C-alpha cells in the first residue's frame, strides 16, 4: 500500500551513465536526410507524435551524443505545454531530442512504463507543475525535474501496474490504428468512384473496372461536359451546400448552465483535442439541432479549419462550428467532399486580413461536388458506411477505455487499489502480443 512504498528522487532512478538531461540547443536548419528530432510539441497524449517529427543534420546530432536515443527512454516536454510524457518507441533508435525535452534513461531495475504513468498521473503532474515557471510560457526546470519524488514499489508491482494500464493503452492505440486504416479505405473508395471516376473511365476504355458485375453495371461508360470538366454521363454538379445543411452553432454565453443540468460546450479547442475535458458548460435546454452526438460531422469554419467525425460525447454546438447533416446524402459522402475541399477553404481563410481567418457561406456554394445517380450512391453506401461507423465506434470505445485508465491510474500508482482487485476489470481488454 501507499504507506509501504518509499519515494525516490527521479535522478536516483536513472542510469548512472546518463543523468536526467536535455538535448540539442541549436538544431540549425532542417536536413531531410538527417536525424529525426523530438521537440516539446511532438509529445502529446502519452506518445511521441512520430508523424510530425523534423530532422537535424548528422553533424549537429553528433555534438549531442549523450542524448542519442536507444528506444525505451522517457521523454518529458519542458517548455510550451510542459509535463507531456511518453516512452520513446524502438523505431526512433538513433534519433535525438531538442533542448525543450527532458531525457530520463532509467536503471534496468526500474520499469519505465510505471514511471511514465506516475509522471502522467495527477500526483506526477502536480509535482511537475509545482516546478513550472513563467506566466506566459510555462517551463519545467530540469534541475527540479530531477528531484520529483517517485513512488517505488517492488519491481514486480511496478510491472503489474504498468501491465494493467498498458493493456488499456494498447487497446486505445490498436483502435486508433484500425480507425486510420478504415478511414483510409473509405476515402480511397470515395475518391476512386466520385472524384477520379475510375469505374467509368475503365468502362469507357473497355477495361474491367474491377468491381462485382452488379455494381459495375450501375456506372455509365461515357462522360459529358460540366462546370467541373468531364463528369460521368447523367451525374450532376452542385454546390457543397446543396448536398448538406451547415448549421452554425450558438453564442452559448447567452445560455448559461442551469443548476444540475448542463452540457459541455464544443468549441474549436474541443474539436482539436477530440474531447470535452475542462470545457465550459451551457444549458442543456437547447433546441435539439444544436446538441452534438457521437458520429456527428463537425466543421470549424474559422480559426483552425477542420472537419471531424465527432466522438467526444454529447455536447452543445458553439458558434464558429457547423454541424453538417443531410436528408438526401449519406454522412460519408458529404464528410469526404468537405475533406476534398478543406485545403482550398484553408487557403481562403489564410488570405483574410483578420486575426481569425474564416470562410463564408458563399464559399460553400462555390465548392462544387459531383453527385452520382441514386443507385450508385446506394451501392457505395453498402461499401463505405460500415467503415465509417466502425471508425466512430472505435473512437467512442477509446474514450471509454481512456476514462477507465484515468480512473484507475492514480489509485494504482498511490497504492489505494490493490493490483489483484483490478486485474479482472481489464482482462476483457487484453491485446494479443502479435497485435
């Protein structure tokens, strides 16, 4: 139990050959053939965001051999959004880190996942936050990071706790990867059929379209001219606002929460994070059209323009966000058409001489889409709708798993809950080793 677990300064748990340290001070220009490089902002959500890493030259990296990564170390963001913690994946062996990142390489008799979970827990975050400096940009002082006291139960208990929490995290990560694959599949079908017109092109050239005969027969075998150039014969060109309705949110400061009945307000910030943690609240007595549910398509038309399949739970739709719906077209159809035009919308918003770039209603009308014959839409829906539905279900399950992990984490780390009492709770979420 917690009273039996001594606490040890983080520096005393580290490999004696590599004290807690930070990385490259002056990274210099990016070198696409150089060494991958982890900055503070590349650590979020308990992982290193490998998809956004920059590079530095090999010469610069060689000057900081002490922070060349082996994989398995803990990295902590020190600046900007301090206190983000992750374990370096083995795939980043020989990468390096920035000065804004603290490197913690632990002794072999200390479980890195356990320490990572402690630093991510409310207790760990409070300890790290106690060392935050500055009012505009918070900083974790490296010298103080070394003194954070970490509970140190026996290694067997560290590993058991890390396994319980890691099982939930593994399932979350597996769901995330599955959703990326499913959405890519849905996007590929959509683009092939409705943007590139591959089945029509194949039939026009007397080639096999590679589809089951009943589906292939639905597509025409010739094109006709339109405002978008050649489109399949019998299909129609129309504005994005013709295939869907774009409902702008409310100025929800005018709808303060009632005692005991309220909803989290979904703003652009919530759209970015995908959850409503620490969100403002509004009255729950709103027109149902302005209440957001899991699976709704949300589109931010100002600031950081983005379009998402929402899975962050029930909430209230704030201004600057559209909830997009349609009575004629399936969700995946208008969602993918918005994604198709998103880069153009961002370009328009970037050209606005205001503090917050945005698009206007007429830009939705001017964003042209191609609508197919109804029978083709039905056939596509059978292919694509199950993929999109699975993406939303996976995201909702991830939210449930994350809530369970966040509930168990402080209680396990503190020793308030016994390991044997919670192992059964997560057993149903076990992820095979081969996953």
